[in-house]
């Protein structure tokens, strides 16, 4: 029974590893910036591979839509379709997970808004039920600080959540980026997340972002994590495309 309880805790952590919702490809954390007013930004992962313990999944697709509003705010809508490549009898073949709706607000205009000093933002919203997954709803609120220098950019994230299983959750993350002036810049991310009653998740990602032009970037990342001794490995491939939906006066 003890072993079974431990397995349940690990599985819960694996299923809830994205309890907080933060949006910046190819990361789990985010930056202290928002889409401009009248701009639509699509973060799309058309295909990816995920392995959680002995289970393998095809992620096709992962979608985050950001809609910019006035006063440095944006609406964030997200979801991810996963197809199980290894499943037992009675388990669903596919699921729509990590669904949520959020508001992101810049609290301090800084270097990411072409002004001086660090940028600061908050993101808060509702974790929606999964389809063929977790049925509950949850909440999350995050604080983000970003600073950019000629040689590097750093984004620090702290998020408090109320998971879909109605347990408190804490997320701490950091993104490191190479020189923003480079067309292809190396990136890395490290985060730790702990929900009450579940195993701690420690994660590291390395990758690159290729800025093809303003408003269009491609990304790739390899992520490795541990959740209570269970390994998680993930390949993320995607793009970020931004365009204006409102005509200039």
C-alpha cells in the first residue's frame, strides 16, 4: 500500500507538472512583456515528444494565444493535445491538457518595453479542466522580473497556484538567454515546482531561438526533469508568430 501511495503521488506530480501557466516558447516560465495593443501572438508547438517515466506521448499541437490590449495587458489562452504512444487497456489514447485562461499585466515598463531598468509583470488566471485528464479547476498568480544586458537576458519567475486537485503549489523558475542581437541565441531554463501531496519536480532545459524577422521566431529545446525519482524527457519544437489585427488610424 505504501508503494502504491508513492506511485500515486509521483503520477500526480507528472500529470500536474505544468500546474502554473506561463507562456514563452520553449519554456515553462515566461518574460515580463505582453503583446502590443491590437496584436495577436501565436505560440505554436506543432509537434513534440514527451516521456514521463515509462510512458511516451506525442504532443501535437501545443497552442498558446496571446491577444494584446491597451495599458500593457494581454489575454492568454492555452491548451495542449497529447497522444499516448504507450497505454494500458481502458486508458484514453489522447487528451487535451494544461488548459487555461489568464491575464498578463506589465507592472513596470523597462528594458523589454524599450525603456530603462528591469521590466516587471504579473500573470493570473484560471486552470481549466482537461479533456480525458484532470477534471478540476485551479488558479495561479505569478510575478515576473526581466532584465536585459548586451551579453544576456534573465527572466525570474515566482508563481503560486491552486492545482486542479485543489492543493497549493509553488513554482520558481529562471530563463537565461544569450545576446538578443544574435539572430540565433542559445537559451536555458531551470525551474522547481512543488505541490502539496506530490513529488517535487526539478527541471532543466537547453535550446535555441532563431529570430527570422520581427514577429516571427522559431525555437527548439531539450528538457530533462525528475519528479520523485521518475525521469521526464521532452523535445520541444515550435514557433512564435505575431501580427496586428487592428488597422493603424
